[in-house]
C-alpha cells in the first residue's frame, strides 16, 4: 500500500477484509492487541518428597495454562519439564529448600521431580480456564 507522500509501507490485516467484522489491522501505530482468556481455576495438589527419580509432580494436561511449584522441604528438588528421567545432571530447574517456581505459560507436558533427601513435599497449583 502506498499512502499519499510516496512512502511505502506494509499493512497486515487479520480477518476477512471483504467484511468489517473481525478485521484487525497490524501496524506500527496501533499494533495488535491479543486478549487471552485468563485462567479461572487453580487446582492445588501436594506430592510427598521421594528420592526416586521420575516421580510425576503433574501429569500432562492439554487444558493447563500455568503451574506453580513450591518446594516445602529441607532438601533440593530437581524438576524436569517434559519427557525423560530427571537427575542431578538432567533437569529444568533445581529448587532449593523453600524455593518457588512458575512453569512457563501454556506448558502442557508432564512435570516430574525428585528430592536429594525425602522430607516435606511439593505444593503445586495448576491453572486452567
């Protein structure tokens, strides 16, 4: 599209430009606003600490929008997002005693973990629509 003045610019339109309904212009002036539906439900669960690797903290859930994990233990908790068997060499995050972790938004895969010493628990909240 070439506006008055001869400067060339690209215009992206989301929606059907033959109708006005549902058309969202994307440009440097107005940008594009995205309105995701917020999570409305938080489901709490507690997993007792174990030293056995590959313990499921949260099963895969396609409806999950987010999750938090609090290490309510005196020991380190090794957490792995996704497939595989977590270990002291293979993990996503190592939570110290009393640490808190927020899983990446929209991660829906399995979350596993184990502790260096079995005491306490993981306090987990999973968020869904």
